[in-house]
C-alpha cells in the first residue's frame, strides 16, 4: 500500500443470510470491490439489508454456522437473535454433541475457494470462527444475553459440565478452522466476542484453556497459518491473550494503541480505530487513522476498526478510512 507499511483491513459485515454460495461470495466481495482492502473475510449473516453501497454490522449467526454440524440446530429470531431450543445444561446434553460433520458446510468451502480465486493475489482471504467460550454462552443460555448469569452460575456450580462443553467446542472449532484453511483461508480470525464478560482470572480459568486447545490443534495441522485472537472488552486480557499461542492480538477501540504496544512488546496487533469515528467529519477519520498507525509503528500492525462497522455508517467515511490509511507516513 503506497505510503503505509501497515496493512489496512476493514472487517466489513455482510448483508444477507443464505447457504447459497453465489450470495455468500457476493456479500463478501461487496466491500472489497468498493474499498479494495488488503483482506477479505467470509461472511454468512442474518439478513440486514442487501445493498452494494451499504456496509453493515455482522450478525452473530456467522460464528454459529458450524453448530448444526455438531448436532445443535438454531434459529435466528428477528428481534431476539440466535435461539437454541434445547440449551446444553447437563453432561447428558454434552454427550449428545457429536464431532463436527462438515458435510453440511460444503457451501463454506466452495465460497472460500471462489473468493480465493477472485481476490488473489491482491488480498488475503480470512476465515472466521468463534471461540469456545463465546459459542458456549449461546449453547448454555439458549439465546443472546446481557448478563450471562446461567453460564456463569454453571462455572461455579457445575464446572465439570462447562469444561466438557468447552472441550467439545474447542475440538469442533479447531476442525472447522482446519476445514476453512484447506478450502483456501490464509488466516483465521478467532473471535472471543464475549471474553471481556469474564474477569481476567476467570478468563484464565475458563476461556483461555479452550482457546489454547483449539490453537494447538490448528497449529499441528497448519503451523504456518496465522491466527488472530480478538476479544471485545479485552483491556484487562491483552497479556493473557498473547500467551495462548496465537500469532496476533486484535484490539477493541477502548485500548490505547501505544499502551497496547508497551504491554504486548513484539506481538503483532490488529486494530483499533473507534468505529464511531466514521460518523465524524473526514478530517477526524484521518486523524484517528494516523494516530493509530503512528502509535502502532510501521511493523507488526494490521490497521482495522476496533469492532465491526456500525449500522448507518456513511460509505464515504469508510472510503475516507482507506484513503487515510494509504497516506500514512512514518
């Protein structure tokens, strides 16, 4: 990228829900065609809006895509989000979870193969998976939640059940990551979206072991494929995240980039412009991008927003983000 050693990557959300390969490919390519980022990420989301000129926030259905492959069907309610009719609450429920069957996920593999051909060699193709803890919140709660009381209570009252769930999910998500890599994904984005809901000590005890198990399994099969770990609200977790075996740490917008660099040392980072800045005048977008890049330095930084693009973000502001990235000088 001219004038900028950092790589600009906008984790652009998708616009529709389908297991139709053509639609998934079209959804994933829309931001690439509009803004030419250095990376394209596969999306298959609940229908929000279908418009080539609009970039929207990703629905959480993407990280739940492999669940039917382990015997856990789910629905997407327009107002409630994901709904699992039979939550996993006992060891008997866990025993009913099966190893990942990818036969129903061939649309993902085919989409990745097509995308790889479409964007090579100009951009990298990213896979997309949720962490064991984040998926477990849906399995145990049965739906989206703001309190996480059921799964947190399980952690205290039935830790053996939660550990069994997390181990099963770690193996399934590792297999799903490998499946995506072998279909063309060049990097795996691992989202511990609800990791920040755990205090650091609890994250160490609950989420981290499952992430390490997942990463170890993926690295055994594909040691050279980078894994980027992102956790929302992770300001208290950065050092812990860097020690899970991943190759880079994604930062949300609540962490100062200079502080993150001091805390993480040479660990590559991704992020972390506040997505709300894209509603500000273009000079504010430029200033935010410049501040982020200069604090991160010219090596080991993937420029990105600190979370997904917010609904209603002006398209010209997204363009300003990329223009600013291409004009950063160190």
